[in-house]
C-alpha cells in the first residue's frame, strides 16, 4: 500500500517552495551576491539545525516509521564542522552563535522529536531533498562569489557517499511512499514540511537585514572615501 507521501509532499509544499525561492537573501544568492559574513552566519545556523536534526533522527533509529527514512549518508554535521573550521578557525566552537530564527528551528525539531517523532521526516525531506536538488549549483555560486578555492568552505554541498544524487532522490521518494502511515499522518507530515519551509525562510529573512546593512555600509564607506578624497584633492589644489 502506498501512502503517496512523496507526491503529497511535493505538491503540498509547492507554494512554500516558490515563496522560499523569492526571499531576498535567496534571490541575491542566486544572482551571485553573497555577503561572506551573512553566509558564515547561515552556515553556523545550519550547523546547529543539522546537528539537532541528525541527533534526533539517530535517537529514533529504532522507531517503526523514522527508522525507514534514516540514511546516514545524508548526514551533514561532519561536513558542516569542516566548513565551520574553515570560516571561523580552530576555535570555531567558541565563535559560532545561533540566531533567534535558528533557535526556533532547533526548538521545533527537539519538540516534535519528543512528542511526534514521525514528523522528523518532514524536516529530513525539506532539507536533504533540497540539498540534493540544488547542491552543485549553490556550491558553484558560493565558490565564485566568495573566491573560494576548490574544496574550501563547501564541504556542506558534497555528499561523499552518494554517487548518483538523482538515483538517491528516487530511492528516497520511494521510501517515503512505502512508509506505513495513514492519510492523517501523511497530512501532518506535509503540514510540518510547510512549517519547516517557514522556519528556513525566517532564517533567510534575518540575513536579508544583514545583507542590506552590509550593502549600506559599503555604499556609505565608498561615499565617505570619495568625499574625503574630494576634500583632499581640493585642499591640495588650494
Ligand atoms: C532559489 C532557490 C531554490 C531553487 C532555484 C530551487 C530549485 C529546486 C529544483 C529545480 C528542484 C527540483 C529538483 C528535482 O525535481 O529533482 C527543487 C527541489 C526541492 N527543493 Fe528547492 N530550490 C530552491 C530553494 C529551496 C529551499 C530554500 C528549500 C528548503 C528550505 C528547498 C527545498 C526543496 C525540496 C524539499 C525539493 C524536493 C521537491 C520534491 O521533489 O519533492 N528548495 N528545488
């Protein structure tokens, strides 16, 4: 018996996906406008979010439903640790902070893990299927925009143990379809996936503020530099 969960998730989060694509920070990122401080903050938030998600998925490895969708090859915690070391240095653990939106995301993961662990599937779907879908494109954008050398700061995008991402996604979708769940549970998972998209958007929105501030600061600096240069040139001309 198929729960059709893969199709329900794809159809049921279509609107949320379009909304996520249209968040300012995401749109700027796709255009190659990547402010390194914002990027680092996002990567640090992801470190906390994936750590929580993977810890809770691991905790429910024997759960009759969650166990079926546990694929250790998807885990991102170790690769995010590598990226943290690259962006923040060896003492990265003391440097990184969880933003308020990141905190809400982590709290939600912990909460459902304690009360309705099958909803963790929604979080796994929202992040990992997204990562598998856009990973290489996003990696190339990050590399070009921040002048990163190959293999530096982009471990997050590399699924070393997955050779064929498309085939893996098909297998993941098939596993979703074969989960032993009823319609009401499937609906709750779709609802939770929409909430997961919302939590992601809130994290991006926080950074949009940073991005605007950074662009404003850059403009201000260049204007004041120009004005100072102008004044110096005038003074020299006198
Ligand atoms: C501008 C940003 C984005 C673009 C251009 C984009 C693009 C895509 C594309 C082309 C696919 C289809 C891949 C396929 O059919 O195999 C996809 C799937 C997906 N994306 Fe995104 N995406 C973006 C942002 C996001 C974000 C922010 C999230 C979640 C936080 C996300 C989550 C997903 C998920 C879960 C899927 C799998 C859909 C399914 O087949 O069920 N995406 N994305």
